[in-house]
């Protein structure tokens, strides 16, 4: 009887379908891709604490990718520009938290025969920065408390000048993490680029935490205000009801005496 090789090198005698079926099942169980073979291979586990040589280390690549994605979402400062007519005043206001670094850079176009003054103040009128005949420059200050800060440009033109074109003002302000110069910090502390980005992310996370803490504080203050207002309304309502009940009782007794005096009732 001729013989032919079976699956995975198993020699099968083509005698009957039952014998072929049993041999095939045996080959499926004992072959190199069978369950027994896989289980036997899985028993060869690596010692605890040693990395798998067949699996590349993906943690550094994943951390770098997450850092790059996070840095791409960092806030960017945008400059604003506007026109200032002659003999006019324009101000920009912004609320800033406590202990926050604020920096600004401005540039003004030339205005023949006139001058423009720059002044930075808080809500109390304290002058944080002042510049007469401002044309181009920078300013910086650190806030002492949560307040409303104002940047004002005032144009002054002597009498006798007419038809002067409007002055173009370009202003770029930064505060918080945006205002920090991380290049100087990296040079001073000799930090690597990845360490600089980590420092930036750390400062950004700290600013976000401070914002949430401030929001929580404001929420507690508003809740206390609502509770005190509700208590006052309740007490006022009780007082009003007592006054109305007293007034109604007095009115009943007064009308009763009046009707008795007029002999309308007994």
C-alpha cells in the first residue's frame, strides 16, 4: 500500500477514514501550533523583574508623546491692535489673581505734533507703570492681590493741529505661565529641553490648581451669601407674619369695641 506524509510530518496509512481521523486529531494536539505546544511554550516564563526581550520598551516613547501633546495645548499669548484718535483715551481692563507675574510689550506708530502717555493702574488708583511720550517698550509687575488692572493710552495733541491720522497701537500682554522666560531659566539652571517642558507643565498644573482653588473659595463665599440671604428672608417672613397677625388681632378687638360703643352689637 502506498504511503503519503500527513500533516506536520506524520506518516498516515490511507487505510480507513477512522484511522485518518484519529491520526489527524493526534497531529492537531501535538503539532507545533497546537494548544499543548503553546501551553508548553508559555511555561517558559522569564524571571521576575527582567524585561521581556521580545517586547520593546514603549514607556519612554509614550511619555514623550504625551508631553508633546500636552505642550501643544499650552496657552499662547495673542497681541491686540487698535487705533487711538487724537485727544482721546482708551483703556483695557482685566482681572488677575494674586502673586501673578504680568508682562507687556507695546509699540505705537508716530503721530506728528502729539504725544501718547501710557499708565498701568489697579482698581485703587495705584500706578504700577507709567510712561510719558511712549513709543515702544516693555513693562512688568507682580500683582499683590486679586484685583482689576487697567492699561490706559491717552493721546494729547496741542491746539492748532488738525486732521491728524489715528495712531496705531499694538499691545501684547502675558501673565502667569506665559510671562515666564523658560529659556533664561534653562540657561541659569542648565536644564535639558525635556526638563524645561516638564517645568512648564508643572507651572501650568500649579496655575490650574490655583484657579480651581479660587473657584472653590468663590463658590463657598457665594454659598454662604445665599444661606445668609435665605436665613434673612426667612426671619423677615416670620416677622412679617407676626406683624400681620398682631395687626389683625388688634383690628378685631378695636372693631368690636367700636361696634359695642355704637350699640350695634351686644
